C-alpha cells in the first residue's frame, strides 16, 4: 500500500490504523472497539461504522482530518 493513498471508507480498519497511527484516537473517541480487534483486518471502515452504529460520513471526515494533520 502506498503511504500517500487516500483514506477511503473501503480500506480495512487495521490498514488505516497501521498507516495512520494517529487515527487510533478517532476510533476510541467514537467508542469503536476496533483497536486490537482481530476482525479489524477483515472489516472496512464503512463496515465497522455500520457495525457500531456510527455515522460513516462524520467518522471518515474526522479520520481524514487527523491523518492529514499528522502528515
């Protein structure tokens, strides 16, 4: 995976947290229990939002803001 690839809803949760470690805080702030979860390698961001009843648009926006700030 390229480091500068866009952060999109179809990326796997584990890939997002590994590529942009600062996004871990966003998962925790939204009370998503994805950090350390073995399913994180199989769920996309969109699927995780659905599973946790989180607004995917707001969540993805926050993820992108944090990833951009860390770049």
